[in-house]
C-alpha cells in the first residue's frame, strides 16, 4: 500500500492539474450549488479562478452569462476539466 505522500509524488497534484487547463473549458460547482462553465484564463495557489465567457446555472436552467468572473477557491466544491469546446 502506498502512502499519501508517495501517491501525491507519483500522481498529479490538484493545483498542477488545474493549472494545465488555463485557456481551456471547465465546469465549476460551488458550495451554494451554482455551476459555472467557461474558459479558465487564470488560477492561483489558492485555486482562485478567473473564467471568461462564463455561464451560470442553477439546477438545469441557465441563470446568467458574464464576460469575466472571479471565483474564490474556498467556495469551490469541485472542478470538472472538460474536453475542448468548439465555439
């Protein structure tokens, strides 16, 4: 059985994986159950994200669109790293 440290060293660290998706399409689910989709253009060490052409969803319905948003990392439940989207 591998230790957690060994697993993180041989696997991918979460921040490293997220930073590889700069300028790619992502989906972010927040603690308040809102979901945002768009192109992540920046990410910092606290996993704060800047997303362009963001679409906000509440449940299955589209709630709003924004040209650029900042999501504070401590509000994120999970991030889905999605395949490239055609515009």
